[in-house]
């Protein structure tokens, strides 16, 4: 999966960090579905997720991210 993520175009921020310009929006993602969508997106190489408290799905998005970190698919940095 690292090879896929490496192909995603990035912007270089002022502090030198890279930021993927392709992201997954989670607005209006249905409860009970968004967690699996985020899991599949991570496996496909996504590293940028649009999230907000207003979307009311942060628990599911967070669970998918926690599991991916725990499983070594992604790192927090």
C-alpha cells in the first residue's frame, strides 16, 4: 500500500511537511457505513480525510483510523 500512497500528489507546506492534495470527504457519510469507507480508503492509499464535529461521524472515522494505526497500516505522523 505504501507504493499507492507514494503516488498521491502532495503539496509541501511552509514547515516542510507534505500534505496530500487528494482527500476523502466524510460529510453526509451514513452512520454504520463511514467506518468501512475510511478503512477501504486507507487501504487504497488515502491519507487525507475531511472530518468535522458537525458531520457527527467522528467516532466511526476515528475508530477506522485508530485500527489502521494499531495494525501498522499508517502512522500518526
